[in-house]
C-alpha cells in the first residue's frame, strides 16, 4: 500500500523547532510520507539532513500583519495544488491556510496547538489584532478533524471554549546520553528558548550582578535580543552573560548539559504563559539540570512532583539571585535535584510520549 502523505506547516524557519522535528520523524517511522513546510529568513542557515522532505518559502515580510498575510496566502496556494492526504497545521498562524485548503480539497486536517496563541503577551494590549486572531481561530476550528496540544490546561481551555477534545502530547525530548558528569560541571546557569516579552530574561541578567563565580548562558533569539545585549553591556556583565544565538538541536543539548541550573521564569498575567509547559523544562531534566521555574500550575506540577528543582514566584532579580546562590552553595540539595532528574528522564521522554501521537494518527 502506498504511504499516506502529510504536509506539515509551521511559521518558523525549521532550524530550531524540536517538537515538530520529533513529530515528523515519528510519522516517518510509522510509514507516512512527510513534507515539512516553513519559511526562509535572510539569516537562516542550511538545514541538517533529515528523514523527511522540507520546503521553505521566501517571503517579502518577516514579521507583523503583512508577514502573516503573505504566509497564509502562499501556504494556501501551495496546499491547494500539492499532493497530500493529511494537512498538519502547527499553531494558529498557519491554521487559516490549512483550514481553507482542507475545505476546498476535502482533506483531513490535524491541528497541533503549541500555545494559547490568542493569549500571548504580544497581543495583550492590542484588542483589534486579538479579535482578528480570535475570529480566524473560531472559523478555522470548525474544519479540524483531530487536534492535540502540549498540556492539560490548554486542552481544557479549548474544550470549554469550542467543545473540541484535544489529546495531550507534551514537549518531551528524545533520550540522549549525558556525557558531562554533574560533579565536573562549572557554575553555569542556562536559559534556552525565545528572547521575547515576559519570559523573565531581563531579571536573569540583572540577577547576575548579585551572583559571584557563576555564568549565565542565554541560548536562543527573538524580539528582545538587541535590548538584552544592551542591558548586559550597560550593567558591565559581558563576562558573566553569554549569548549563543540560535543553536541546532545537538549543539543546544551540549550547551545545556554544561549547566548546573536551568531557568524558566515566565512572568505577567498572560494566560498563554500561565498555562505553559515549556519544552525547556523537559530539556533541562533530560540533561540532568535542576530547574528554577515560575509557580504557574503546569510547570509547578512537573518540577514539584518529580522533585527536580524549585518552583516559586520570582519577579525581581534579588529574589532570583538569592535562590540561585543558596542552591549553588548547597551541593547536597543540588545533587539530589540532579539525581531526581536522572530518574525522571527515564519517564519524561519522547519514546514514551509518542505513543499518544501514534494512537491519534
């Protein structure tokens, strides 16, 4: 029997989206023919060789209303005339094109919601834009055949809002070998992820003023990248704060397993962050790195239940510095968290989680 063909679409440049890469690899493993479609930016690097095909659009705009409009128009026409059995849309910014194409072609539409897109901080004070996205979400959801998301809180939110039942496929990493033993690691603190609003990255940088004999590695890029570089420079912290920029999957894991602490300090009143269960928490656990995270319900549940770190309300740099200093000074507590990470990683991995995705497909 000829394999079914799935076109997977995202709005990023494919280089750092680990969740989508894992899903595409799993679909290939289950004998689907997979094509991943995204976009190519001016600074996009060549992609590593993958088990599935990829295509990246060059668009006239890279952000804002014109970008999302161009992306969906280009994507719609591509899906309209491309061979496919199933469309898999990742997040709301690719859903309108997928929903419209699935309607005209009578194809199955699967939706992967990585976050509460209409509740992101960037839309918090932009009522008109938020209404537009809300309208697009409402009409597009009518076309969805199956859907899944990253945590129970988001699944519950969408069930209450639209009556749609979403499966939960968490952002768990694949099992990897840890080559850097914990006792050999320097006092390195890591943040991995997007450099965007209300992720607490400015607090992390300011906290380094009060932390001796430690270094902060910031692995990622985003809207606030230039601003955060300037903050580090203004505070004379350039020797204590290292920006790596975007890293591929393997390089990111190598950086992460150098660290003794991993940070995930989402802030503010955004429902998107309040319900978030970031993949960085699971990446830290996979690398044996104890976690300091916000006390939002999904993050707190993982960190407290598996005893892999501390969940707390941290809204200023002095509180964060005090928490970090106390942990770095207490090797026994830190090592206990590390050992719990080693146990938890045997359960919290993609090899276990992908069974949910397989049942869904």
